[in-house]
């Protein structure tokens, strides 16, 4: 595969929902291309793509896996992606490296959110989209009904290219409408035959639909089709390719991936009609020196430009950086500039992959993909370029995490190793975030779902021998007051020498919840009842008390405090005394100010197929949600709501259960709102109990 030209490269990502059979299709393509000697199967633990310990154990794809192989005169770079929603970030990153997305959908199922989003992202990026309807041997499956089911969430552009071929009730192959041939499969091997008479009628009906769809892509094709009632195979192929590139046509193939049925026509189509890197056109990049945006072509002779779309850490090897080269050439030993981090790296090992098998190469050229080892600081989302032309690609737009879980080290030894090793795994998956919440005294890991976080914890143990455990995630409640109140704070202490004396009168009142500041302090002292030099100490005491709470120990917000009177002692008064007096005044005024507990409320958008709308709304109502509206977006229903954060922990798990994995949501903090009285009472009582337990320790 040395010195391969960009026009002979096919970069392809296989996408879709969990359980649809993406990895099985990827294994079948590898087998059908003669790259693999046997057909790998997930259930038999022989897949070339699912080779990580957790993938084999769980029988699910967790991270993207790359297979690079020759097929006829082309080089295929095939990326298998996870289908589980928890790992959608992996699939999104793969789309930044390819020109074609093959979406796998199980026969009889509508495309789920994962598939719809990724196909939508592919369309926005100007990519070719292809659909493979898998598992066409499922019981009671009618192919025409399966096609209609597909159109529920992908309403335009779908066009069948292959249809099932049956002998009795048994699917034995597929009919390729492009060349009007039967691709029969016997013992996983494909034979090309003429279409049997019994199937010609059905094939003709579907072929006419395909001809009409292709003819509609260009005016001259439509004229010829209307005039002659047909198109030549060359015209058909050309029109289909143009429709694929423009996005007006989404070719639909079908088959049974685990039996290698339907793979051969798909692979042939990818080789002949899928776009090459040259077909995609120019790519927008930002020049580092000027900040201006320019368009860059795929050109082997231009300065090197490459993008890191995946970083993977292996304990005994280090970091593997998956790189897509967009222009120029990267060679072993080159000095290359990392414009994202402003430093230069020396290119060490360059590898091509087939799953976990690596083969060293000396060069990776424009349009191609390779894995770079031994780079010191480079990671996902970094741009690598020639020092002579410093520029940067747009970063991958990853979704926000949906689930927060609190973790803590199991032992002191684990605690010491935790911070050292966390960043290594976090670099592999940017949808995972870690933060230390100093207010709640918790380490919070945020991700797309519980499975993703559980696997992260398992990898911490397996790769770095670090063990953590989960604890209840706390809610960052706040407190405020609802009424105006006044009180005195007087601190007097006599010791052997100078005493301590501070005395102030304080008025507190609520601020509007939309006020830009959480606290205001007003000096209303007249006549010098408290010397001006002690007023800041009063404010400091009030602020300190506000951070410790009035009810349950949570910070107090949206309060104005005014000091308006007091007394002092010419010898015994001090900053410390007035600081304590200010704190006491606030504490004494609080009971009359009707203190209340506030909870964070999230603005939530739930995406769901129409049939689950009622269940979704019912569930949200049980979470004290306020429904603000409903919309349609990307073939899905959208429920807009405001929901207390306390009710959203692990919501993603319940949503998956309600929608059978086809629903998803977005969430962001919106405002604070008063907690209902009975619930507030329980929270305050629990806080006092925990405080007592902590003091006993």
C-alpha cells in the first residue's frame, strides 16, 4: 500500500445503534476483502475489531477500531465505532477522519437517536451516507415494511440498492439492482449468479424505483429516462455516485452480517462509488499567525496538515494517536509542529492497523490515516502541521456529559495514584470529565452514562491498579431569605489584658433571584456609632456566616445586609470583635427572615420517538418537572422542561429503559428555585444529622 494516491483511498466509518451489528458487518467486510482468513464473530470472541478486555467481556464495542487493507486498486481505511449511547463521542470523532458513513440498522427497527444524530452530523460535514439493513432473516420481517420503518426517522433520500433473495423462508443472498445479479452465499462465501425467474418480477419493481430516484438527481438523466425508459449501467453508476456526493441519495443495502450475506455488493460499491479524499473538496482551517480562516485542499505536495481524532493509552506502549492527514506527507523522523499546544515533536513510529495488529510504515500521505506512537504531548483534537505553515483544524464538538457520579479512592495508596493516572484515561475519551467539588468535598466524574463510567473505573484498575468506589452524589443546594429582619450582634470578652468588644445592628432583606450579585453589603452608619475602619470587619463576618448557611450549611445567596447602628469601645474594640459581631447579628436576624432552601433547576431537552412521548411526560412529571413546550427535530419529538437537579441523577438510565435505548437528553443549569416545604424539612434534618456525625468523628 506504499505511495497510494488520495483518489484511491476510501475512508469509511461504520456507525449505528448498539446491537444492530456494526462490528459484525466490519468483520464481514474484512473477510470478504480476503484480508481476514476467517469471518470474525463477536459472540465467538474472534472479532478483529472488539479485542479489548472489556469489549470481549461485555460483547460490545467500547472504542473505535481501525482496519486498513488493500482491496483491488484501493486502500480501505475502515473504522468500526461503538453503538452504545455512552460512547457516542467515539463515533463522533471518527466522522472527523472519513468521507463516508455506513449506518447499520437492524431490520424492522426504526433508526434510533444515535444513528439519526450521526447521520445528521455526517450530512452537515458533507459526507456520503449509506445504510445497511442487517438481520433480514429476523422472524416476520418483510423487506418493504423494513424500508418504510427506516423512513420514520430518515424521511428523505433512502434508495434500495440490494434486496433479499430467498429460497422458501431462507435468506440465501441478495439481489444487486445495479448489475442485476444474485449474490448467493454458501458457507460464508459469495457466488455471483443470474437472478432466478421467480425473483425477477420483484427485482424489476425495485430496480424501476432505483432508476427513478437516480434520474431525479440530474436533468439530463431524467430526460433520457423519460425518453428511453432506462439508463445504462454507466449512467446509473455515475448518477448514483453524484447523488451520494450531493447527499440527495442514501443508498440502502441489506444482508446478514454474521453470515456474510450482502457484504460483497456493499464492498464493491464502497470501492467503486464511495468518495475519495479528493471528492470531499476543500477543508476550512485557521491560520495561527493571523487567526483568519482559509480553505485547504487535499494535496500531497502542500505542507503537512493532520488532525488527531483519537488517542488511546496502552500501559506498555504509551499513547497511540490516530491521525488523519489532510495534506502533505508525514514521514518517520520528521519534525512536526503541534499548533494546538505550540511545540514541536519528532515523529517516531508510524503504524497501519488491522484491529490490534500493527504494521510499521515509513510514510503517511494526504488523504490517509495512520497511528503515531512515541509523541510526547500530543493528544486528541490536536493539529499537527509543517512548521512553515502553522494552522489549526476545528476541534471535535463533543456532547456534554449526562451523568454525574461521585467517586473516592478505596485506600490512601489508591488516592496517591489516582490523580497521576486519571488524566491518561481522560485523554482517551473527552466526553468524560473529572472535577473536584471543593464545596461538596467530592470528586465528581461526569460521562454519557453509567456503563461508560463503570468501564472507566474498570480500566483504572486493569491498566493502573487503582481502585475507586462510588458514593452518593450531593446536590449543591443554596439558601436564601424571604423577609426583611433586623437583629443585634454583640460580642464582649474580657481577658487579663485588653478585652474584645464589638456591637452592631444589622438589617437583612432578600434580593430578586435575577439580581446580578448574590450578596450586597450597605454601610448605613451615621454619626460614627461604629468607626468606619470596623465596617469592613462587619461585612467580613456577615460574608463568612453566609458561606456556612442558615439552615443546612449551604451558601446563602440573594441577600442584602445593611449595618445601621452599633457601639464600640475605644480600647477593646477590634476588627476580630466586629467580625464576630457581624456574624452573630446575621445569625440572630435569620430566624425572623424566613430562611428557605433553594435547589438547582436544570433546563432539559428530551429527544424521543413519538410513541414514547406519553411515558416521557409522565416520568418527567413524577420528577417535579415543569413542561415548557414540545417540538419536532431530526425526526424525533422534543420535550422541553425545567427539572430539579436532584431528580436528574441517573435519569439517563431511566430514559433508556423507557425508550428502549432510543431516547436521549441535554441538560444545563438554569436557575435556583425554592424546595417544597416537606422535602426541605427532610434535607435540613439530614444535613443536621450528618453534621452531628462529622463532629463526633
